[in-house]
C-alpha cells in the first residue's frame, strides 16, 4: 500500500514539473521577443560642427543600418537658419534618408540640423534622438554690411545731378545688389561700380521732382561676390527741398537784334514794341528748357523762343504784330526753373505795338483838297478835262516812301468805271513823286457826267499786307475806296 502511494506521488510530481517547464519556456520566449536590445545604427553627414558643404545643392544624409519607419524619421528631421526653416526634398535610397534644399544652400549662412524625438525601425526597435549639427555651405565668410550711404537720412538736396552712393564692407555681386535696391519715385537709372565693387553709385536718368520725400530700401537679398547675403534690410530717406525760392518773372522788355546779339531797346513793353523787335522775359533764377514753351499770346502771334541767358528768354516774331491791336502776353504758371519748381500762376501783361500805320492825309484835284475825314464813305466830285478826259490826283501819305516802294506803289492804285456800266476804262498816263510822301497821278479816258446823267468811278488804294507800303512791315489797315463823280469845270464851279 505504501509503495502504491509513493508511485502515485512520483507521477503527480513529474506532471507538475512538466507543466512548470512548459510555462517557463513560454515565459522565456515572450521575454526574449521584447528584450532585443540591439542599438539602431545611425550616421549623419555632416557629423562635424561647422562643416562646410562643398556645393549649394549638396545633400544632408542620414545613414541607417536597418530599415526604418520612414514617416517617423522624416517627422523629426528639421533644418533651419536665422532666415527660418529650410524647405527641401526628402527621399530614401535604401535605408538612407537624403535632404536637398529647394532653393539651394546660401553661402555663409549657418544652418542647424536638429533631430529631437523617437523613431522606430521596421523590426520594432526604438531610437530616442536629441541631436544638433551646425554646418555651412560653399563658405562661411562674413556677411556684407552697408558701411555708409548718401544722401544722408533727412538731408536736403536739389533735383539735378543727384547721385545715390552705397558703400559696402565687402565686394558685392552686382546683379543681386542692384536688384535689392529700390528707390521710390525713380524711374530709369544707371549703375556705376567703384573700389572693386564695394561702392555702388545710382544715377537717375531724369531730374528728381522738387519738394518731395524720396525713400530707398536695400533688401537683405543683396549678396557679396562669394554669395553671402546681408544680415538685414537697410532703408533711408531725404528731401529735395534745398531750393525754396519759387521762380517768377522779373522783367519783360523789347529787344532789337543786331550783329548776332539781342539788345534792349530801352522802351517799355506796353507801348514800345516796334518793327523788328523781339520780347525778352527775365526771371529771378536759372530756368529749365521747358521755359521755351511757356509763352503764348492772345490774339495769337507766331514766332519762336530761344534762351538769351540761363534766366532770360527772347521771343522773336515770324511777322510783325498788327498795329493798333492790344495783345496779351501770357507766361504759363507751369513754367519751371532748373530745379523743377513752378511759377504757380499765369503772368499776364498787355501791350500795343508801336508800329506806324500808313494813312492818306489828303487828295488834291486841281485846287480842291479833300482831307482824310472827307475820304471815308463819300462821293467826291472831281474835275475832268472835257477834251482828253484827263484827271489829275495828288495823294498825300502820312509816311515817307523809299525808292523801291515808290516804284511799286503807283501800280497798285487803280481807277475803274462804276456807273453807268457803259463807261470806258481809264488809263494811267503819268506818275510823279513830287516829294517822298506825295504822289501825283494822271489818268485819261474818263467820261464827264452832267446833272442829268452823272458818271462815277472808283478810286482804289489797297491796304493790308499786300497793299501799298512805304516799308516792308508798314501798310494801311484796309483798302480805301473812293467814289469819284466826274464833271466838267463849269459844273464844279
């Protein structure tokens, strides 16, 4: 009985040990699957602080010795600089992650690769990272800076010959520097580089506007010749208010051209402008060329304007102004001086040319003298020789005639039949200048009228620029037409 009990106990113990062994194997297997303590291998390129990448497109590479969960690695990989986060392309080649910047690395800029967080391998291992690596690309030269500039902030300048000057600490890349500078209100301009590209001069192609605040800005995108950008923006301003004197008309006076020069006549403009004179306009300061387009007249007078000096212009007429007409000379309020300042309002002055007008003082027929007042809109009885039909008229002019004008004048004076229409034309028979202002003319073939049937002829003395003239620019204002009634001497008496 005792032996049977011992056998039973031995079997029971053996079965318990079997279960215990199986349980131990299970526990050991489970423990072994979570206890893989192998380190994930990683290598970073670059892995040395302040390493210099050779090119602007050199990649940053993370080398792993096992397959990684890609989104974990990409999520904790960040690259930044003082300019902000760097955007780029991330791509895998095998177990290795590559990063290249979208716009390329900028020379001289210090970048930092930061990896903070946990990433996992494909086989379930974890890697806790907290790593920072600083690096450069191309070079780590000092950034350029703006040492000085002109015009200075808040300074006053003129509008002409203004040159902007920027002095840099290092030789600059011309294109990036020129593109980085903006000047409000400046259109086309020229660039000039000096001192091994450390000094940039900007020259506007047109004068600046007066009394304006000009502002400029130099962006940090300006780079040195080796590609290093500036660390900050620069800006400045100045005023074109150095000249505070407005232009104005000082004097207007007649001038006479002689020996290639214009000379003042000494007369006033209101009543002293004569034949062959021009008009000079003097200003209080140097004027721009726009002043040549500043003059106009009412009524209009054709002519041209030229500079007499830097502050004086002269207007010469294409033809002599009409006598006995009051003109208005107008200087535009938009007239500018050399700095671009305007006069501001129109300047006006009235003048009447001092130009003689040719008149008929009297006409003599025999012993009868008709004065100027009797010659206007009237019919004059004149003596005609009843045999020859001859008519003598002596015309007394208000001005003296020269030799050439004496030849031309008689040919322009005519007598033509008026009533009745059956009258025969008269013929000019004799001409004599009895003095420089008196012309004797004799016609033949005129018919004599009587009280019942009068005869009328028209004496025409032409005026205007195409009429009789004692001088090239002097003439009668209009034609003179006189109706002549012809009688024999008995009727005249």
